[in-house]
């Protein structure tokens, strides 16, 4: 599966009801009332025609008294008289609202200063009904304010989509549906309860359906006996990461919220959920998965999350069915895959190569503790420089270690690896000490538990190969951290040189550097060499989310299984705000606006598109993209290289040619996504070994978004010339033999009316 239990933290977000002062409420009753249907309600702000107190005071004051230095006197007799008039007018309009709705209305708030208005719970139909009442200027959803949050969603900007100014439409995913194909759900979990703040109720549930696809009926509907996740909690975790409710300490059961934070949440907490149990264990039967995909398409979900392996021959294997899903208007997010015993090297092993699937790599978010993560020897004497300031990485399931000062560090020479099969660790060996143990021979949990049984207060596991290691430690309760191989060797050398005196170390719990590629994340180049995969990355290291009963309802997991639902949740938010965009356009917007810069798992070198595609998702920016890129089902199908097609011709938000001789070119078509005129300047960040040119280098959009067909106005004999789309030619010319070179093309809107976009070109070849 696309997720292995390892390190980093959560996903979470804080949500609170709008913080507006409450005035006494007055009920207005119509002469006749009727019982209202049990429809979900949401708080709406109703703005009345008369101006608020400030506006009316400005109208009545003299020019001299309205200079910037003059503050209005809201306690004056004139202000009191105006307040009385505003209140009387509001009372009359509220009576009209009650009459229109044929029920009592009780405002939760009234507003008189900046505007004249009121707030009250309404159904969507009621809000529509009162918009035409005389004296009502506007009726808008009140929205929410948000407290500080924990990791995932805010790191990718989801909270900025939820929390927007009153004049801008925001969303928490209302009205869109996630289809989770995985190991099942947990029907009683608070992550999937009917949150009334999202409009959910018994008649409009968040969990729209949960089916077991191990069996179907004659119509192909999944009819298996148990939709619950009875395995490792993987399905519960991924679904709640994408669309789980906002949970607090008051939730039952409460999540283990880290210190300094108040809530956890999915990326699109108000999206509805349908789950399809395609995996009975950690293995997933192909028939179960195919049934899951078919049922998800039939149910008309908006986004599918697929944190499962496969897709190496996308025109012929199971992923071909995802092309049908995309053709049916569904965005598909799938995990890039993880290293394993059978795939120890992540390079060139990326899964889900179909250009219609959004393939997601895993990277870190900015988990921060109070102090940086540092381990260093302090004695005896003056320790060597290579034993100082050693970076540490916390195991996924173990607690945070305490700050240590001059604490003894020991190893276990009779059995250095601390594995049970090779002798374990004698009682008292690590009493009140930090245990230094090399990787290898048994699981991390076994090493750590054996060290704990021998008295250790913390375990430090040194890698047995170059690079970082992210430890899966869900079965251990001792604080445990990994370090680089060279750092472990330096500490052991110092121990040998200092013997028989024991060395001592200082330790401070770690911070995690955001936007760092996870060491386990499978990466390109893909088997389909003409398309760059992965497409994008999201947080996938130590994600806290819901889980099954065996995991005490919540757990921390790491893997591309955890990053994929971050992108699925992001796609849900974009779809809620841009419902007319096609699946390809949604994916292009996420890719074009991603954060391009970050680090490989070395923590030093910059990542590249074969690691993370376009970069790390920035979902707050994606719905505002100035242009998007569409591709059709027919073109995806025709691009099959097995039947003579060429994926390089597809209109993707990337470009790749691994056999560029002399020069090579791609054509890309951009569609205006905004109802404003925009002008774009193109900048190419060329590499020394290749020259990339984009033509034209400047272009403008002048047609309204989504309206390329001009409607004749009265008296118009010929339509005006609009530009709703722009075709670009990208040409790459190698200056020397190229092993592989990446060039970033930037698109900058001249007046700052849309976010900067970028597209990567990958070239291999020769002049």
C-alpha cells in the first residue's frame, strides 16, 4: 500500500464560530406558521438597505468634521437618534423576513455600526427566499474564524481557503464528495460524524455511504459484509486526512492533540465522504479495487483518493479505469509509492504513471518544537567536532524526548544491534543512559523496546547506509531518534577513544524542516519516460489522523499514502470554489501554483521534478490561478505509446523529452480562468546545457473566463475579438550532451492580478 507507519505529524486545524458580539434576540412571528423540514442550517449575515451608524453619521456631519483626524462620536445625541432609527428599520425588515419564511425568526446578532444587518441560522432555500425582500441588500454565509492549527492543512494553506474576508467566497469543502478507495472506514468515528457547522445532519449525512467491495451483486454494486477498517487503520487515516471533521479535546474519543495546539482537521473538513473497502488486509485484491473504482464513478464522487500501489502500465493495468473516472469528471489523486524490502532504492520506481492521474510524492511539513533537534557529545574532555550538533529525526510513534544535559550514552558491545535473535540486551545495560544502536537485524520497535527493558531513557538509532532514515516506531513507547550513519560512527569512535570513561551527551528535541523529500518516497524518472512523475508533493511524514480501534482511534503514519489525501483534500477545496473546472484543469491549477523549491532527503540539496513534480501544493493559491490547462479523454487514450501514441503531445502542466537531438518542441494551450483582463510575461530559468525558448513570451487574456463563445450584444453586427485561450510553443535546444536537465518556466501577471505560475521542462539529449 502507499503508506508505511513512520514519522511526522499531523494534520490539523482549528475552527471556531464567528466571534461577533451577541445582542439580545427578539423573535418575530408570522401570523401563520408551518413546521419546517429538517434541513441543515448555517449562519447567514443579512445586510439591510439603510446604512450603518458610521455611514449615516458621515452623511449628516459637515465637511470640516469629517477630516481624517476627526473621530465620530458614537455616544452623541445625534448618534443615539440614528441608532433608534436603524433599530426601528431593522425591526420592520425582520418582520417581513418572518412573514416570508412563515415562521419565527430569532437573530443571533444584530449589527448597527459598520452596517445595518442581522445574523441568523437559515437553510440555503430560506436564504434564497429572503434575498428579494424589500430592505434586504444581501444574504451571505457567515463563515468562520480559525484558531492556531497543527501541521498538515495550514502548511499547505487550506486554512486560508476556509478563512477568507467577507467579500470573498471561501469554503471548507461544502457540497463536494470524497471517494476513498482503501481499507474501509470507521462508521462511529467522530471524524465522520454529522458536524452541523458544515450543514450535516441525519437527513444530510457526512458519511454518504460505506461499502465493502469484496463482493458485488448482479448490478455491480459492492455488497460485502463489512465496510469497517479491521486492519491497520489505513483507510480511516487517509479518509480523515482528506476530509475528516475538525476535532477538539471535547470530541469523543478526543484526539491526542500535541501541546500548543487545540484541534486537528482534514484538509476539506466539510466535504462529504463515500468509502469503498478495496483492501481487506494490507494486500488489496484486484477485483475488489476494480469494483471500488466502478462504484465510485457510479456514485458520482468529485475526487478519488487512492493510496495504493500500481499504475506502471497505465493504458493496460487497473489505472486505465482511472481514465474513465477522469472522463466522468472525477479528479484522481494517487500515492507515488514507498520504498520496501523489494524496492530499497526509490529512484525510477514511481507508481501511477498515467498522465490523467495526479501522482503524489511525500515530503515534510514544518513540525516545530520549542528548541531545535540537536544531539552532541559534551564529555569527557573536548569531544571531536564531528560529534557536535548532530541532526536527529523522531520515530513515528514514539513520544518526544526530554531535554538532556550531560547524559551518559552507551552501546552494547555483546550485541550492538540489540535484536532479540542475537542475544537481546541484559537488564541494566542502559540504566539511566541514552542507548546508541545501529540500524539492521530487526525492527526499530524491537531495538527500542529491548533498550527500554535494559533501562534506557532514550534510544538513538544510527543509519547503516548513507542518507536519512524515517523510523516506523508505532509499537514503541520510549523516545527514539535516528541519526546519520557518519554521525553514529563518530560517536562510537569517541566512545572507543574515551574508554573506560563513558561519554556524555546533550540533547534537545527536534524540529522538522518543512518541504524536505521523504526518504521513502518513490521518485522518477518514470517507466513512461515522456511524462514527468510524480506530479506534485504534499505532507506525508508523521501525519496525525483518525485510525481504527486497534490503534486507539488515532495514530501517526507516514508514507505517500498520507501525502495523497492531502492533495485529494486540496482538489476538493478547489472543486468547491471552481465547480466548472475539469479534472485536468483542477490538477493543472494545483501544479502550476505549487511551491517549486525544497530539499531532497539529504536536507542539503535542492529537490527536482523527478522527486516532487511541480513542487509542494499551495491550495490557497490554486483556486485563483490565472489560467488552467485542459486535456480530453480522447487525447489521453490516443497518447498510448503502445499503439503509436505520444504522451509528449498531451496538454500537461509539465514537458519532457528524453531523446532531444538538435532541438525538440512542445505545444501547450492555456485557458483564461479569470473574469478579468490579464497580461502575462514569460521568464525562462535556463540551465547552461540547454536553451529553452517560449513563444510568445508575452500574451494577454481578454475574454471572460469560461466564455470563449462571444454573445452578440444589442446592435452588434460582428462580435469583438476576444482572447480566451493562448497556445504556446516551448522549444529546447541542447548546448552540449545532456544527461538530464530541468528548466523552470515562470509566468508572471504584469499587474499582480493572478498568482505567478510555473511549468518545468525536463530534457535529455545532445546538440
